[in-house]
C-alpha cells in the first residue's frame, strides 16, 4: 500500500469546473504530461500504482469521467462527443501543453476521438484493452439499458464482487490482495446510471476508418487472457493502427492497471521516452 500512501501525500487532488459540469482529477509529478482516462465502472484510482512509478519523470494526471455532462444528448455518438469535448476543455485550460493520452477500455475510444479532434494537443496514444469498434450483444444492450435506470452505485449491489471474480480474478492470481480490493472498492463507487449510459454508447461507436487519420506514435497494450476484448475486437484495433507498437501482457486480463501496474508502467515509460526524447520539465 506504499503507492497509495505516497499518492495521498504527494498528489494534488482537485476538480475542474466548466459550463459542461466538473471533473475530479489528480496531478502527480512534473515533466511531460500523460493523461489517464479510465474505462466503464472505474475511476482515476486505477492509475495510482502506475503514476507512483512514472511521477518521478512525468506529470501524471488521472481523470474521473463525470456522471453527467451538461447539455449532452442521449444519442450514442453525440454522448461520446460530449464527453470528448469536456476532456478537451480540461486539457486546453488546465494542462496547456501537448499530452500523451492513456485510454483504458472505454477510455480508449474517448482518447482516440479526442486525438482526432485536437491532433495538436495530443503527442501520442496509449490504448490499453482498447477498441475502435465493439457492437454489443442483445444481452449487453439490455443490461446497459437497465443499468441506466438505476441512480445507485455498485456498492449497493450485494453480488458485485462475486460477478467481478467470475470474469477478472484469474488475472490477479499471485498478486498482492490489496490490488483486487482496490479494484472492488473503485468499481463500487461507480453509478449504474453512468455506466449504463456509457455502455449503451459503445454499441454504435465505429472509429475504424477515422483512426487511420492519427499519424503520431501509438502503443497498444492488451492482456493475454482479456475476457472482454476478444481476438476479433483486437484485430480491428490493430488494423486501425497498423504502425502501432503492440504489447501483450502475459497472464493479464482486462484490468491491467490494477493487476500488472509494473509491467504497464515499464512499457509506458519506454513509449514516453520516445515521444518526449528531451524529457522537458513542464511546470504545474
């Protein structure tokens, strides 16, 4: 738990407010900036362990995707764009320098969309467990709709950990128990309504052809046994970024920032050193 203690002592926790709503975020370290965007039913806490390693050389910023973006439509693609514009606003007003975006799962689609809309603000992309196209099954669509109706967080669901273990616990075998507990705690804070709305938005997202317009460095990180990103989904991502550097974490699942932070940080640092070869310090 040393990484959490250092995070609480050294990271700056703040919120960004705009006409669209607010984003809670942390900022930790100085140097070229990497902005972390989490996936569904997750939070900025996913990136504490990675930032603990990287913050000695880089400025790490972790965002909490807000529950509501004011003025956003319920139409899928418009919802994606609304969240993208919100994060774009944050980077332009708070960071004020080119960044590398680290998008995890659904955060990858936000990162790709943002990189395409503001290429001058994005120096590179890291997509972990990412996708450019992932149509939902009938069961997944129904589950997303039902979740969107409930304004409660995951902690109110008595079988949350049981459901999570059935899909993800295998990747935590042999890892410190606090990593799994941190994941469960983080997911427990997520609201079903937000998760459902964002999950529904996935169904019609198709960035396969647009992604090729991004010409800067891309790192694609996947877990060997990811239960949510199958071979076909991964294939479409690789085809969208044919020149992207590809890494598969042995024994890793979908939640690599929690289960394999050291491996993720090592590959991320190597990538950042290529994108920012001069390691220029950027003041807060």
